[in-house]
C-alpha cells in the first residue's frame, strides 16, 4: 500500500522534508513488521531518511525528472 502525506504549509515550520520523515518514522514505529519506506528522487531527502534508519526507495525512472543528482547513483 502507498500512503501519500500532505504536509500543511502552515504546520511545517520551513522544513517540509523533516515533517515527511517524521511521519514516515512514526509509521515505521507503528508497524515494525513492515516498516515504512520513503520514495524520493532527492539525494538530500534520501540521506536524511537513511540517517533516521528509514528504508528508502528510488523513484521509478519513468517518474523522475532528468538531470537530478540521482542520475549517477545506482538503485538500492
């Protein structure tokens, strides 16, 4: 199942990535057997998620914007 999270612009305090990662961490804690995964094409978001111990999934090629930093990073 996929859960998309809308981050309220009034509630994110300038760091939407952190709000999304906190939500993913909460979901991972609620469901330790399956965990949560962060789907991203952003290298900074990927690194921050990994630092928090979250599983990261690379965005499928047909959904990626060309010229991003992940062009040269092998899929995990």
